[in-house]
């Protein structure tokens, strides 16, 4: 059995009892970063063996994991934070499991964009998740112009290094509208800004952006 296991996006207490049971019972845990996952495993006294499974080794390692599963062993797939398969190579092993008729299931848990969407107060019955926008200004502006045609809530991730430039692009494309920017969700320095775009830009020009960001507009 392949278990797709959601892990905390910040606070280590945000893990389900079922996820802990699975992580303790499997033969192998495939991790986006073994060092990062070790913090979680050590916190809960879990000693299951781990192996790396990330963007640059996903092809070779996916074949290895399928081989392990075909041998009748159980594998848990985890990302650094949140639900595997969302903006990480988890979809590779999931697709291979489908093609090889290997049984798999999801152990539900946190996803940063879902939490941020709820915290924003924006309509959540119909929304578009755009992942990460381009790190190139011209491409990002073109993406935002296309997104501006949607009549729905828009959610995407951004890094601390590009958040101010991204907000300035949003201001240029969408105008000075009420948006929400969430950072470090569930962590000690969680911050949710629900203001005009210009006000949030001013805030981050005075306060250096840190952490992981979710933008909702």
C-alpha cells in the first residue's frame, strides 16, 4: 500500500492520529527532504527508515518506490509541508501507482492554500488555485492579466523574495483592491493582512518580508 500522508505546514501538533499511526507502521517513508522530515519523526519518536524523493531524483526514485511496493512493502509519501502531490513531485509516484495497479490512499491533513483561503474571508465556493506565478516580471504580469479575466477568487503562492514585486504587479493589473496576504500560517509569526494592495505593499516595504506567502484576491 502507498500512503499519501499530509504533514503539518508549520505547527508540529497539526498532524492527525491516523497519520502518526501510518508513519509508525510503514516499511519506508519517502520524503521531499529527509532532514526536514526527521524533525517531525524525531518529535513523535518514529523510527521508520526514510529515503529521499524530490524534484531532481523523481524519475529514478519513483521506479525504485514502485519496485518496493510490488515486493509487498508499504510506503508513506510525505512532502516538507502539507499534502504531497501539490506543487511537488508526488504526482509522479501517484501516476505510476495507477499505471501499475498499486493500491494507494490519502491520509488527509493541512494544505496551506486552503487554510489561507478560509482565513482571507474571500468567497471559497468557487476559486482558482494558480500555484506559483513566474519569477520573471514580464511573464508574471502576463499571468496576472489572464487571471484578471476570471470571475472568481484567485489563490497562489509567493516567496518572500518576490512578494513586494508581485504585489506591485497586482496593483498595476487589478487596481487598488482589497486582497489578503497570509504568511507563516500556523507558525509563531503567522500574519494575515486583509487590506488594500497599496497598504500591504507599504507594510512590507517597512517590514522585511519573511517566510512563505499565500496571496488571495
